[in-house]
């Protein structure tokens, strides 16, 4: 817990009753005691057993002297896993605030991380995607801090923690349902004894460090190299683009956002390539025109890209 800077603060734990989240509960209780932690279980009502599983967690928390809440949610129709995740985090975010917790903690572990990085490699993800499951982030759709303190722990280690406490955890059958990509990747990893999930998770952690560095430099790039450039045609920006491609892509996306557009990083990367060659680019309703300027104060020649709303197309 100290690694995350949450010493002496109240911790909110998301505990489903599965082996991973029960291990989180037991480890947090051992490290912090019952006074500093609170737990919540989300009942999605998607399986007949869900209410009983929530009560099972409540009973364990009673034995440990840990405050516990059961959060009942309604899952909207559509992609069940995605909608359940949205409902879950909204409920947990509200509970986290009500419980006055400094942070919401989930039990994602090294095996989850390994699965995620393989899935994203298979999709051709860039640096932010390969950073995979972040050790800290915002609670999705809510805000506030989400932390995942178990990313260096293997599933086997967490199972051992729960077994040592003589607790039989809940088993969610969807975790092994191979109609879902993650379950298929999980099966693949379990069949490859030469693959080290903790080493894969460590690689994701290194990529996360690299991504945070890119984010930092992109924020600096925005502050120092982007200036307003409005004229009679409307609002615009000039961008003095003399940074590595990965940083420029983030700045391009931010400028597009400031002008009311929404650009994916892949599209911004292709726009960067056109602009670097000296060609105009059009992205999310924004026209970008490249040029060269000599900076008066220094005499240095720099690339400058002008961003402005795309002019309306002529009627056919």
C-alpha cells in the first residue's frame, strides 16, 4: 500500500467474492487492519447466484470487522460485459465517495495484465494500449483514484492466500467461457508453461512508465509549442512541431479536441506523416496546413502547422 502513497488513508476495496478480490481483502486487512478499509460487492443480477455471492462476501467482512456494502445495479442491454463494467464502476465510484475512501482498489493481477498485453499486441496497439492495465487511473466514468495494488502478484499466489484462510471463493463461469476473447487468451496462457505472466506484467509496467513520460512531454509540448491563431474565418492554432512523432501525435489529438473534433491516435499518426512530408492533412473536421517559420528571437527555423476548422464543402 505504501508504494501507492496511501499510508494512513481509508481504502475502498471492490470485492466480488472471487479468489482475486478475496485475496485483496485479506491482504489489505493484514496490512492495514479493519478500521482503515471498507469493501463493496456489486450485484449485477445477471446470475441467479449473484445475491447469495454478495451475502457471502458480507459475512466474511463481518467476521473481519470490515465495513461492507452490497451495491445492486441494473445492466443495460447490449454488450453485457461492457454494460456491466460501466454500471459497476459508476456504483463503486458513488460508494467510494459515500464511504469517504481516498482510493478505490481492485484485484487485477499479473495474469490479467499478461492477458491484456497479449490481446492488445494482437490488435496492433500503440504505447498507451500496451501500457495495458495501469497501476493507477481514474475511476471510469466517475473520477477519483483507482489503484490496482496486485499487478505484481500472480493468480496462483492470490489463490494460495485465500486457500490459507480456508475460504472457498466464488467461481464465475464466464471467466472460462471461450466465446469471450479474454477467456481464450487465458486458456492459451495456461497451456504455455514457458510463458511467464509476471515477466509479461513487468513489461507492461515498463511500458506504462514510458507512456507516463510521453504524457508529461506532451503536456509540456502543448504549453510551449501551441499558440492561438484565430482570424476572420474563426478559431485556430499554430503548432511548432519539432518533437518526436509519439509526442506530436498527442498534441495533434489535443488541438483537434480544442477545435471540437475527436481524433484517434492512429488517424493522428497518419496526419503527422502527411504533414511531415509537407502535405496538407484533414482530420475530424479540421484542416492542417504545414509550413516553415524562422523564429525572430532565435533565428531558428521550425516547422509550423496551422489548424483551423475545415471550410464547408461546396454544394453538389
